C-alpha cells in the first residue's frame, strides 16, 4: 500500500528525514511517534504529496509520488483523508458544507453527497450537528467534523497529524476510538502522535522517529 | 451543475466580503475603460466623418474632347463598374454650359464670340464610403489617368490624405493608450483579487488538502475578476453615454459647429459590447496574473 525506499528530505539545508525505508500494508494501523522535530509531519507530507523527496522513492498504491506531476497531486490526495491537529475547517460554513466539500470537488450529485455526508457524520456521531456552523463547535466536535470530512470519500488511506493534540484526555480517547473503528472497516491508518495513551489505546504498529532517522519499527505496541 | 453553483456562490461571497476592494476595482476598471472609450468614441466619430466626407468628395473625370458617343457611354459604364465608385453623374458639354450660365449669370459675356462650346463633358464620381485609404484612391486616379479616352482627372488629394492621417494617428493613439490603460487596469484587478487571495489563504489550503485542483480553487476568483471587469465595463459605458449626451447638448446649445454637431454619434452596439468584453477579459487576465505564481505551490 505504502512503500518508502531510502527517502531523504532536507528543509532549508537542514536534514528532516534520512534514508527512510518502510512498507505499510493495506488495512494496517501505524503510529508514528517521536519528539517534536523528529520528522513525523514531514513523513506524512511526503506521502500526501505536499513536498517532494530530495532522494529516494515513495510508492503509494503503486504510484510513485516522487515522479507525480503537479497536476496529478490533487487526484492522488482524493484517495486519502488527512486529519490535522488544528482541524482546518471553514469556520463560516456549516458542518454539512465542510464535510461535503471533498464531494463537490469530485463532482458528486447533491443526492449522493447528502447520503455520503449523512453516513460520515453518523460514523463520527455528529449527524445532529449538520446545520451548525463550524465556528460554534467545541474542539472535540470540530475534530469529529474534520474526521468526517476525511472519511466522506471512503479513502483507502487515512493520514492524521497529531489529531488529539488539542483535545482533553477524555476527548482524546473518543477520537482514538473513532480511528480504531475506521481502521476496523479496512482503512489503512498512519497517525503521527506523541500521546502515549493514544499509542497504547490504538494498539497498532509503532514507528519511532528521532532527528529524521527511523529508530524503531516495533510492530504492535506491547 | 453543482460545481457551477459552488463557483458562483464562492465568487459572490468573495465580492460581498471584500466590498471596498471590489468597489475600488470596479471604479478603476471603469475609469480605465472610460479613458479608452473616449479615444474609441473619437476614433469612431472621425472615421464616420471621414466616410461621409469621402462620400461627398467628387472625382471629376474629363474625357477627351470630341469622343464618340458610344465610347463616351462605354467609359461611363467602365467608371461606374469600379468598386470604389458609389455613383456617377454624366455631364454633357451642353449641360456644363447650361450649369455655367445658371451659376454665373453675370459672366456669360465671356462666352460671347467663341465659335464652339468651350466646356468639356465630364463624369462626376462619388466615392463609396468603404474606400477610406488614400492609397486606394490614388491608385484609382492613376489608373484613370492612363486611360486613352480620358483627358484629365481632378480630385482633392491633400484633404483626403490629411484626414486619413488623422484617423491613422487616432488609431495608433487609441492602441497605445489602450494598451497602457489595459495594463494598469489589469494590475488593479490583480491587486483586488490578490487581497481576496490573502484573506482566504487558509481556505485555499484546506481545499488543497482535500484534493481540489488549482483550477477548481481558481475558478471562483476568475469569475470574481470577470464580474469585476464586466461591472467596470458597464459603468464605463454608462459614463461614456452620459458624457457624450452632455457634450453633444453643450455643442448644440453653443451653436459652435452648426449642423456638424448632429453628425456626432455614440458607439454602435458592437463597440459597447466590445468594451464590456474588454472589461471581462481584463478582469480574467488580472486574476490569472495573480494566480500564476500561486499555482506553483503543491
């Protein structure tokens, strides 16, 4: 599903990732851990196609991201969902409008969009908040809406960058549960987190990064 | 259909959010297009005037004296058949004599004692209004002068040449000023759209995050630019129309130019539509200028 071959990335002359090679299979739940500046976000960005690698190759669903044309990147992204720490919702739009955006981009009909949005919101327990503006939602609700937007297209891969970073411990566990249930349905999950509770709770394969090096690939957390 | 609705909605939201910027953008585009329109209006009227004057300009062709009636008739037909000739009036020697006597009754004594009618027969040619260039006229006259049955050709060459030169200057003036103003207008629209870009940067990032193409993100801004340009064009036509009305009324009230004031006319519809389309094109180009750099971001 995702393969990295000797990937290296520099940012303004500083090394962000060095010689990373790894393989993630379909349906896996992978947790990326490590201190701040370890290269977790860079790794996610590389897979997402936000930045190109300086060296090495990245295959996502047999597509070489390093060789992807700029015009093909949006189509590559449509096969994935991305959840961020700071939610990235459009504050003046309703929850429905926010979640429906990926479907508008894909050009789905209004009827199909309504069905899919309702399904996604139900999956994250937000179906009662469809008409609420994103700006009036609590942090937990915003993150749920953000997850609904990420899964509305039924992506094969779900990337998450510190999705619980802004949440209290109880909400953190709720969101972690949500990711677990999404993973249980077959979606590959790659989540960057340095929350130990989440790591323990998710019980997935653990990749530990430090100063741009892959320090450990521990399989299931124990 | 849903996407179209989305694009239009986003464009209108952006216009509503950036009212001041939009207002300034529309006004400056309108000002730019009005300045350009003044030149167009001037060019259009001088060109129309030139057409009218040209139509009134007569080329007088004098056939050789003593030409047989059949040859004279054939010459008349030949002249009439030329595409630069609008109409032809044949004046016989007798008619020319009669005209002289009618126009200068006190000078008829000059003709006394002359054995024959001294006036030559002639063909008076009116030129087609679609014959603006002096070159074409000169070529036509040169052609006539080489004809074996023609004695002499008379027409006011300098006057036509000068007028054509004025039209050429106006054409170039309109073009140069148009280009300068168009660039200025594009820069202003680009600036207005850029402001909208900055304030909605996060929204664009979100759209990129969920797989929107650069085109998808840009279309609402292109619509915004086009609307801005169209509004500017519309306002410019309004300014020009009212300015033109005030100008012609003023001229008429001053009785400065006599009947000439009635010869002024506003653009025909295609010109107005061109100005409107020009506004739309400027708006789109201004937006594109802003977006090109931004589109390079992955």
